[in-house]
């Protein structure tokens, strides 16, 4: 079974600075996807970024980028030029394996301070 | 395009009363369906997971049950609610191939048991 670990329950960053959220996972699969989701105070889950395991190039979406280290099974999210609207719970997720079940980490609560 | 509907948005129920939360998906077939519960400021707890009609996997023992009477309908139920059942419930769906494991979430149901 797959596991996803987010070791930082809470983090804070000053507005306009850069912050990195950590995520590690464990799997024996070779083909899978990894995701970062954002859950703002409205509690609506929003997909931030996705990464296919077969692609060596790290995914980027505007101010959000990932550092995908397949051998180390690490998938961190970097947020550049942090904005107040980035304040949210961030979840790392693994998609693949038996029945392609989606597995989530426990989440990291990020607070961006003015 | 695919959409997911979850209702009701909020619910206040007395202890010992029954519960039925419904989730339906449109625009896709044979999705994987999920029910999650989330305490305030906390992570996602996977309650139930379904890969097809009548196929339900329970992740944690609890006072709740789930059913999938149709391909795109997922129902969360309880015969007698407990105070500890209060929380925010999210329904989600994902595709059944590795390239479609991205999850799409409903708006959530805020359940308060009084």
C-alpha cells in the first residue's frame, strides 16, 4: 500500500518570501502521479500542481513549482513570492497503484503573514 | 465536462438520528469515489472508497456506512449519529486509470451533531 507523509504540520512565511513544503511517499509502483492540493478557509479543495512520475522535468505553475526526486521518493512544493491568498492547508497526494487509488498526506497548514 | 454534486451543504442533526449524505458525479463513467471526513484545521481522513457499483472499502471502523447503488452515486449513511460524527465531509471522484488519478471534490457538508 502507498503512504504519503507530510512532516510539517504547520508553517509560516512572510509575504513575498519563498517557502517549501515537504512531502515523501512510499510505493513500489513505477508509474504514478503526484499532486499538491490547496484548501483555503472556504474548504474547497483546489488542485495546485501535478507531476507524472515518468517525467524528469519538474512541474511549474506560475509561482508554484515542485522538486521531484523519484529515487528519494520526495515531492516538495515551492511557493515563490508568497501572497496572503496562499494561506491554506496544503495536501500532497499520490495517485496510482491498485485500482489507482488516491492517497493523501495529513496536510501542512501554511500561514502567510503580512 | 465533469461535475460533482454533494448535498446538503450544512446539516444539524440530533444525537441518535439517522444520516444520509449524497454525492453524484456527471460527465464520466466508472469513477473511483471517496468519502473523507475532516476535523477543523486537520487533515483528510479517508472513510470509504469505491471502485464500482456495490464495491465499498472501509478504511476505519466507525458508526458510518457507505453505498454505491449506481455508477455515479455515492451515499454516506448512519443509523444513529454520535456527537463524534460531527465534522466536515467531502466527497471526491477520480478516474480509474493512472493518467486520471486527479481527484475532484464536492463542496463539502458541514455536519453538526447536537
